[in-house]
């Protein structure tokens, strides 16, 4: 397992403990044997915590059927991407689209203000981390296509 993902697993545990309804589906084995995890850089962890603070109280008041189930969180096209099974509702949708918008301006690696870093694979990074990424790419490092 890559180093970043080890960090993700421990933060995933923290999220599940603090926001047991919203993040309950992470790390759970699916019917087809697949498994979804939190797989984003530490720079976005604060956004996920923020999302929990916003949504968890709403979810608590909702009937179970309407809550939907969040099963995976990834970076896709430089933004936070949430995968749900079953339905999700408008309140969750709104809170998520706000957080996704912020992720497009937040460095995924360090959490500073970021912008699009397009080296064939798009990410949202600050200038410093973008430079690091270029260096990594020159050295053929593992951070190129994550
Ligand atoms: Zn950065």
C-alpha cells in the first residue's frame, strides 16, 4: 500500500468514528467483493471534516432510507468526488457541491490555496506542490498519476 493511502486509512477511521452516519460506508466490502475507501491527499481532509460537521446533524434527523450511502471518496479531474449507492437527497447534494467547489481551489497535498496542475493527469495543487510534482515526474516518482 502506498504511504498516502496508509494515512488515508487512519483518517478514514477518524471520520467514521466522528461522523458515523455519513462515513459509515467507507471501507465496507460491497456485494460484488469490491471495497471503497477514502483515497485523497491530506490537503483535503479538512474539507471532509467540514462536510461531516455540516451534514451529519441533517442525516441524524432523516429516515434511514433517505440517507443514501457514501461508499468511496476519490480525486477525479482535480476535484473531490463522492460515490453513493442508493439515493442521496438535495440537502446532501448541496453541501457536497459546495465542498467540491472548494476542493477545486484547495491544494490536495497540503491544503493551501491551489489551482489546476495539469501534467497529463489533472490535480489541484498550490504552486509549491506543483513544482514538487514536476520534480517527482522527472524522477519517475509515484505521484504522477495518482
Ligand atoms: Zn500544496
